[in-house]
């Protein structure tokens, strides 16, 4: 009885390890989409600064992969009192100091 239990447990654990090794490949395949943030058509690689009440227009470019149907862009600002962004990617600097 103990031997049979050990065999079943061993088989289950082997199957679990095999599943865990294979599943990251499926996730990596789904995450193959690469998107670059752009400003005036140029890829942004450094920090951008916006002057008080100034604006800059951001965009994005799909570098590799294909956008899934129904996908959309949601632009947000982590510091909305210093800079806001609208749904088109236009960033505006504020002065609430």
C-alpha cells in the first residue's frame, strides 16, 4: 500500500514539474508583443521633461508581434498634479506647488 502511494505521488510530482517547465513557453509566446513609446516618431529611450503648461505628444509603435483584436492604449500619469495625459497621449505639465 505504501509503495503504491509513493508511485502515485512520484508520478504526480513528475507531471507537475514537467507542466511547470513547459508552461513558461506558452506565456513567453503570448508576451511576444513589443511596443516602443515614441515622441514625434522617434523612440523614447530617456526621461522626458515637460515645462510648466507645456505639452508633448507621445505615441507608440508596435515593433514586433501583432496587436490583439480589441486591444487599446490607456495613457495614465503617476503624478497627475505635476503632469496630466489625455487619451491621445498628449502630456501637459502643471504647477501645483
